[in-house]
């Protein structure tokens, strides 16, 4: 495995993800409320425009695809071979993305953006403890770490092995 490449790619992918996701939030903040805890979703629902949700999806889904393709091509061009090495390379890079997402977008940002979500400004779910326990820790500590990244890693490593 190529550790310097894994670290540099992981940091670059993290920067790209957080910058694009943060910019997307600034463009359509109300749409992002659909990804927040239930109390915030319900309070903000009357102010959510379907067009904004579509815009948010047009920002996030291609972003995930770009990260996934980056992961696969970068490993290939770095000369990383073998299913196991390809899997762990991608898994570690995407874990770096998830950790920075947790720190920046889930720990630091919510307290600074709560005033931008109409209808949900005073929800209890904005409190750091509530936010972390209801959304951030289950999402980043369990779902992405043990389900999404391993499945994506198996898929990307499999494709790379088939192409090689």
C-alpha cells in the first residue's frame, strides 16, 4: 500500500467534500434540513421547496460519484494492486472524508447555521449533545464506517481488479 498517496488523497478528497457540501448548504440551506434530526425536519418542512431539494441532490450525488471515481482511479494510477490493498486504500481514504465531515459539518457547523433554517431555529435537536447522539455519531460511527464504506470498497476493489 502507498501510505503517502492514501493520506494525500484522503486529505484532498476531504477538502473537496467539505467545501462542496458546505457551499451547497450556503446555496440551499433549507433543503439540507431534510438530512437533519427528525425534530428539525418537521419544524422546517413547511419552508422546504422541492426545487431546492432537487438542487441539493444535484450537488451531493455527483459529489459522491466524483469521490468514488477519484478513489478508484487514484489507487489504480498509484500502482496499488490486489483486492485487499485496493479495498483498504479506498476504505481508509473515505474514512478520512467521514471523520472530517464529522468534525467540520457535524461538530463545528450546526451551531453556526441554525439561524439559516427557517422554522427550526429554536429546536432542541440543535443542542450539541442532541445533534451528536441523534445524527452524527450513529451516521459516522456506525452507518458509514461499517456499512457504506465497506460495500463501496468491495465494489471499487472488484472493478479495479477486473480492469487490471
